[in-house]
């Protein structure tokens, strides 16, 4: 097989995997099993898929810290929700963040994130579709990259991301366009705004995400005195 054929074959395999994972209906057991098998080649596959979201999310976190937070970057506590193999953490560390925690449904993906050594704490077997026990409203910024997506996590879990973010802190999340449309993400944002859980601070619409599709990049601010997010 020549180099071009090899690259095409890799791309084909990556696209097949990604298509498959997006059809898992948020079923935790199937997602766990799928990511267990994918953990070792995930980073290579997403390069083939031209996945640039982790860099954009991390750069947005840096801008938010500079524009709005009264803390040094190295003292800004970040939670990487659905951290996967740690692609976002690596970018955050490159930009000077030092207090980065992460969690993921998959133990194997979480272990890869741990191996990057950029996280202070990484937990596996943590399901964002359930209440996040052990996490309180302590994070300055919560990032959620590639998780509020087809076959993964529903928009209403933004509430739980808001719960673990401190008042006047921020959530940065992306949603590929087809997910945002199909799951009526903007309607959920409106519901949460009306309930005083969060406020939309910025949105980069139709930003680069993967080869085949763009995504919206959302920045939410947690109000100073929010109502109880779990109600
Ligand atoms: C497309 S990957 C994104 C990983 C990483 N954030 C990135 O940008 O490379 C989706 C990740 O979400 C995790 N995940 C899926 N459902 C989840 C859930 N209910 N709770 C926590 N993590 C979940 C998967 O295990 C996987 O690591």
C-alpha cells in the first residue's frame, strides 16, 4: 500500500468509527464499551477527522480568563467535563493553565488523560448524565468539548455543568450544528436562562469543528446568585 492509500485507509477507518459513536443514543454501557476500544487510537483518528475543537475551546478559556476573571491563569480552576484522552487539557496547559481537573465516563480514556500529566486530578467512570457527586460549585471555568453531541449527552445536562461552576464563573461548550438543531439546544439555553441558572455571554456560531461539519462554541456565565440548578 502506498502512502496515499494508507492515509485514505486511515481516514476511512476514522470516519467509520466516528459515524458509529455518534449513533449510540447516549447509552452509557455502549458508550463505555465503545470508548474502551477506541482509547488507544482516538488521538490519531481525530487528527484524520481534522478535529480542531480542543484548541478552540482552550483558546476561548484563555480569552475568558483574561477578559473576565480576577485571577492569574495559573490559579484559575478548570474542570474538563468528558475530558477523553486529554486533548483539551494539553492545550490548556500550553496556554498556562495549571489547575485542571477532568472526568470521563470511560476509565480507559481517563487513563490516557492521566498519562498526559497536565491534570491535577482525573476521574474515570463519572457519568455526566447523572448528578456529579463529589463535585461542588468550585470551578472558575468548566469546559465541555465534543460531549454535548449526537449519541452522547443531552442538552439538559448543562444544568449540572452549571452546578459545578462557581457563581460568576463560566462554562465553555461546543455543539456540532446537527446536534444543536436536532436536540433544540438553543431552547434549552433559553429555559436555563429563564430559570436563572446561566446567561449566554458569547457564542461563536459555525466555527471549525471537524472536516464534515462546523459547530457553535458557547460561553455561558453563571449568575452571582443563581437559583438552585438541580430544581
Ligand atoms: C468525542 S470524545 C471528546 C473527548 C475530549 N473532550 C476531546 O475533545 O477530545 C467524547 C467523550 O465523552 C465521554 N462521554 C460520553 N458520554 C459521557 C457521559 N455521559 N459522561 C461523561 N463522559 C462521557 C466519552 O467517554 C469520550 O471520552
